[in-house]
């Protein structure tokens, strides 16, 4: 029969495996059902019997040496599993941090603990009230801090604040941190580093809490991408964004936890600045205008959209999709931007360029028919065009303009058919000096092959330059036919 000291020693060896965060079952060694486990168990028993007869107690063989010192740092457990706090003799568990997931543990040094059969690196930690004090294996902690109200900060992950705690892993409810260091992929278009600088600052803690608290509530009128995770979690991450080749800055971005994925999936959604503006609006950011895509097409004519409340910080010139909600106006340095839900994303657009046209019947204005690109559900483009053209009376006007976010195509009725004449487009996908917007004009010519007939632009050339990314361009949609006919000569 084994002595009590032998049994204690054997238990200590088993506990050391558990400290490493790897139980026998997790390593594929099933108790009583695996030959490997039987051999391992026999070896440990033999070693324990030998040690109990020839060696002093395990506690007498423990040495603790400091291997690293640092300024006072807060830590939190990084797992839902058992995380033990050990005493100085490394022979007794004092606490299980599984029961204290929100307790901040402070440390100023990391130590190496050595026994006769084991060594490992541990943090020497204690709680603020000093009720928890001892050594915790370094692999089960992460730099982090809990704040009252259900908020967490993880500086090594570039997470300013989250309303879900970090749990290492890639299972549902866990964090997969592999993408957290990547570049921002929701800031598109042209970036101006000088003007973007104002949005690279770390937001105040109160503003961070305001945004995360705002996103926790059910608000069906939010852009769908902000509801992407069904309110399962949100975090603010300082992500890098490229300003030009080889250069980047960090910008606070909003990530949403998508709980519908089979595994963990944090999705980068929007700039922090835009969501903060939304959270600060009265009435919980309820829209001041809402549009039904089955009745009206609402678009930012000219294609300009912004991720920040400054048209010079960043812009994209290829806006697409409808505006379904307008949350507020008067944003930006010149108070001329609107915060909108554009194609499921939160964006800023120039207020003066928001175009609203019926997509159930053509609009007649100043002697010209107009109808927009449609975003109706379950409606084919071909049938939509037939429906709109069928409602146009050529005797009332022989001209119509098909309108998109980037400009329009003009058609002329002649010999019983509509023929393409020309297009006027705001093709400014490439950076332009001083944020200029350029209107490009081109004749439309008919082309065909053995399979199809179509119209294509010929000899495009610039006809007007607007100063500023937020320039008002909508009036050029309604210029008379004579204005554009002059450019065909």
C-alpha cells in the first residue's frame, strides 16, 4: 500500500499536467481505456514509489526565481477552464480563477518554478484587495483589465474595449485573434493621412462605453451590418490602415461578433467615429427619414461616400446600393454631410447630392424623362426597364435619362426606338488633385456581334471639374439637353 506522502506526490505530478492546461482526455489519453495511459500511470506510480523511499518531499525541492520584471500590469484569465493560483511552496492550490473571470490580477514580475520533475513560467499575481495572491501559469493569463459594467480591455490584442471577455480558441463563443492584427478592410478608396490623423486618436473611455452600450440594445433600424452579430458582442480595435505604400496609421474600428457562424467570427464593420456620431443622436439614433426600396431609389448622386465625418480624410467614389435610412444631417467640418444607411453600411454622403426618384414610374422634369437604377426585391433589370419605358410618352418628351450613382445615360427617341446618345459620369476612382470631382462626357455608339447588340462610350473626355470631394453635383443631372449637346460637336 502506498504511503500518504507518495499519494500526495503522485497528485502533485498530475496537477502539474493540469497547470499546463492539458488534461489527459484532451491529449487523447482516455483514462482506463488507453494502453498509453496505463503505461504512463504505471511509470508515474513506479517513480512515485521510488521517490517516496529515496527523496525528500516535493515541496522541499521547489525553487522560485525571477526571470522578468515589468511595471505593474493587469491580467485576466484567457480560458473558461480551471486556472489555479498556487502557493509559494507549489504544493497547494489556493484559488481557481475559473470562479473569478472578472477579477483583475496585478503583477510586476514573472518567475520560473522548478521542482524535481517540472519547471514552468508563472506570473506572481495578486488582486487589488489582496484576497487572491500566488502564482499562475503564464499561458493561462492575458494582459487585460475588467471595468464595471461588463467591459474588458486587451492591449496586446489592440482591443481598446469589448463587451465580451477574451476566451482563447476558435469555437463558438471564443475569440480567434488571428485577424485582429490585420489591416482594416472596411476603409476603402482614397486616404489623406493629414486629415485622417484626427480620427487616429484613442477615443475617451466614456465614448467607448457609450458606443458599446448603444450596440448592445436591439435597434431594428440600424444598418444590417451593425446588427450582423445579432448583438452577440462588439469590440473597438485599433486597426492599421494604409495611407500609402509602406506607411500606415492605426484607426479605431468597430467589430461585431457574428454568433451565426459555425466557429467564432468577429467581423470588422465600421469606423468608430461614425458609430459614435450615431450613438450621440437624439431618440437613440432613430432615422429622420426612411425609404422603401420597392417604391423609391435613393442614391448619393456622384458616387461619393465617406467612412469619417470629413470628406478630406477618406472617400470612395464608387458608392453603390440604396440609401434606406437617413439618421442625421449637419456632419463634417462644413456641416454638409448626412449619416445614412447605404446598402447595409453606415456611411456619410453629401446631403446636397442625395437623389430620390420613383422606381415604380418615370419622373418627368423640365422636358426630360428620368428613371433610376432599381434595388427592388426579386425584380429583373430587363423587366424593370420594360416597365419604365412602357410608361414614357415620346410625344411628351423624346429624351430620357437613366440615372445611377455615378451619373446618367441619355437616350433619344427616333424612328420608333430609343437610341443611346451619350453618358455623363463622375469617374473619379483614382486620386485627383485637392480632392477634385471630375465630370466625364462620352458619346454612346451602338456595337454588335453575332450574339448581342449594345451601346458603348466613345472618346470620353473631361468637361467639368468640381472643387472638393463633397462638391454639389446633383444640378448637373438636370442640365438641359442643349448643355450636353454642345459637347458632342
